[in-house]
């Protein structure tokens, strides 16, 4: 995808979730922290339907889900749980619209990708949709239609924004490796063919007329597969990288893929100085032999994952720290 060549990305942004349950306060914090690249916060502390799975299920078209003790399960009709998920998303969008009046620039919204959703959504018998190829296809098609409508709504509410879609795929590597456990827990679902995985992701990427990034805070992110599927950016927990990832990282950077480097901790803890937070990124860049001047251009600095498990005070500090770390990278790329 050539989106990155003419798209003006901000230097730092958040991953998605925030602590607490006040939509207006969360949006105010995010838009105040990331003046150049805000995102729509998610507030899972409000309960089921505000979690990332329930929130995304609420956007599906002609497909519904309800809560069971074991998790989200497919339904025949629109019920209370889906209505609640849609209501909370509407509340979040109202707050976003209020705090982005006149905003022009990149704006990120998040949704769970088709494979993590298939691993989490139960069919009527209690097994995951992941185990049924037909159900996976139906789910991906419903998600594509739902996201098309969702993105149109965001563009209508914030007309000056260039909307970036983030697909959250923390279960993607487990899906590719056949590591997702069945309902009994005694066995795992068969690994899904990489071409099938890539094709479904490509179809979802295609619904957006802006850039799409894929986020995973799991180890062994399949960078090459995501790039082939059309991802303009890849978001990851920097601390989980190993030297096995070097070649893929280098190819992604040289190919123009934006790297969303999660270098700031997502739970309460001490924050190092901004330059220290990006020291590992500089070390990686030197190891790969990449041009130092391209470092800040190639990266967006983020927390390592969502901040739902952090205290409100730490979450605010972490967002501000991302901005300062990105500024340090831009001012001193060497």
C-alpha cells in the first residue's frame, strides 16, 4: 500500500483502551495528550459490551451475540447485550465528536480483527467460530460491512479527520500456529492456512479508504503476512521483539510500513526519561543498518498495549510520556 507516502502520521498515539468509565473524560485526556494523532478510547471497565470483543460484535451487520458465562456467543436476534455495546460505542462517538470540533489530521479508531474475533466468538454449540471455516467467512463478511458503516459514521462526525483503522489481532499468531484451545481445553483448533488468514485480512483492510494498521501485543507478530494483506502500519509491543524479528522489521521499514512501537509500559510503574524509552529503538535501528534520519519518520511511539489495567494518573502520564519520547527521537535520531 502506498498510503504512507502521502499520509501525514502523528509522532505518537495510544493503543486503544483507557481506565475508568467516563467517556468524556477519556476522550478529553486522549485529545489533550495527542494533538496530532488522537484515537477513540475504549473503556472496558464499564463491563461486557465495552470490552474489545463485545464492542466489535456490536458493529456487526445481520449477526448478533449475547453473553454466556463462558463468553460471547452467537445469537439469532438483537438482544440486550448487543444493544448495550452499541449504546456505549455511540456514547464514545458523541464524546469524540464534542472534543474534535475543527480537528484536521489523522484520527485512529480500533476494532477487533476477523481472526481474534473468530477465536473469541462461540457458536451455538459452545465451540469457537474459528473451528468452522464457513462461520469464519460469514463473520469476516459481517465485520467488513459493519466497519464500513462505522468508519462512515466517524468521518461524518469528524469531517476534518483522516481516519485510520486499527485492527486488534492479539490471537493471530496462535491462530496461525494452531494454539487456540477448544472449549474443553484438552485440544486445540487446527492451524488456519496462512493464505486464508491473509485473504480475510485483505478483505477487511479493503473496506477503509484510509490507512489500516494491525496491532498485536503478542510475541512473533507476522510482519510479512500483514504487509502482504495491505497493512499500512503494524503496532507491536517493542519489548517482545527478538533478533528473529530483525529481517521482517528491516524489510517493513524499508518498504514504507509505519511501525507503531510500543515502548511505554501499559501498567503502573516507573517511567524512564524520554530518551531512555526509545534507546532500544535506536539500538535496533543501528543493528539493522538503517538510515538514522529515517527513524522518526518510520515510527509512531505508543504504549506497549492498552491502558485499561493502569490507574488514571498513570494512563495520563504514559500518554504524555509517549509524546515526549517521540520528540526525543525526532530531535536526536542518532
